[in-house]
């Protein structure tokens, strides 16, 4: 590998990329990561964390990946299916607030925290009253809108599309019901809203790689999960050709560099970049 030694930042990034590219070939490490993930689910590890004071049911490494994506894509709207305790909504809102702050520093303008055009939209079939109250009491609440209803209901989809058309850079996160059919319907509904260069992030694709008896009280399992939905959706796009909400050609690629870097992730094959 040739590294540019005259630019230390470029040299660091080149070395990092080279290192990450080697991870996918390290079978022992890959196997250990898979075993770790099984233990994490069996011991409810993902339930242990908070984001700005609200519980977030997520692997910490995927939280890091999301802050990197939000920083790099700089969306003005983040659409999230699945609200739960609201931790992910709060984390996204906090990152959007940071983007606004950095814009104000760069422009020299005085920042009014509540005068923002960047927002988070959360969808859930059941936003429990105590969670809604806690989200609405949070300092980031002024950046968050919530819709209660099935994410695949026609009236909800229509409402989201009406909201999204007023934004220029949209990032989508799908993390609700994890069955194949539900996630496929969510992809059909919301992936076309993803802006060029932005991402549609599909979580819990890892279900495909976990033991069949991991979720005995849930309808999802290997063969019926977000990853199988992603595969079918990408095949549909290739075979049929589709248009995005912006009228341009709709195509995604699985950003393998993210999962290669993380090694431990709930979203293998789930970080979809619109190209």
C-alpha cells in the first residue's frame, strides 16, 4: 500500500481504509464477533444504554455508525420507524442540533435553537403514553414529530410523503416490526424518499445470522427478517427499475465498508446508500 506521507491526515485515512478492508478476511475475528452478538442478544445487552437521557435499544457500535452517517450526509429530515422509548429520536435530534450549531459557527450567525428546519419524524403503531410524555418533555422535543399508526398503513405513508417533500436531504431508518413482509413494505414506502448520497438504514438484519430459536416469542427468524427483505427489495430495483421521490433513478448499494469497520453490528447488509 502506498501512503501519502506529505499529508498526515490523508495518510491516516488511507491507513485506516487499508486496515478496515482487511477485516472481512479475518475469519477467526468474524466468528468471534458472531458469537459475541449471540451472547449480546441472549443477555439483552442492547437494552443497557441511553442517548441524552432516554433509553435506546441499540448496539453502541451502531450508534457510532449513525452519528458518523448523520455528520457526513447532513440531512434536514430523518425518518425513523419504531419509537420505543425515544432514545434514537433524541440521538438523531441531538445530532441535527449539532449540525445547526456548526452551521452557525461557520456563518457567524446567532443561533436560535428553536428556529430550525432540521427535524426528526418518528413512526410507531403504539407510542406509549409514558414514553410520549418523556420525549415531549426532553429539550430536543422541539425538533421531533411523531405519528402513531402502522408504518405501512396507506394514510401514514401518505402523511410522511407529504412531510418529506418539503425537505432537501432525507435519511431513513427502519427499526420497527422485523418480519420480512413488514420491512419489505417499509422499504417500498420509504426508501424512495432517501436523498441521493444519503442512506436508508435497515436495522436487525442480523436476525438472519442468529440461531433459529433466538426469538421464540417473535414472528421473525432466519428466512423471515429485515435482511431477507433488503435482498428482495434490491433485487426488485435491479429487475424493474424504479424512480425515487425526487424523480431520479432509484438505486442502492450495500455499504460494506460500514459493517467491515464495525465488525459487531445489528445491521449487516442494512446500511443502504442511495447511488
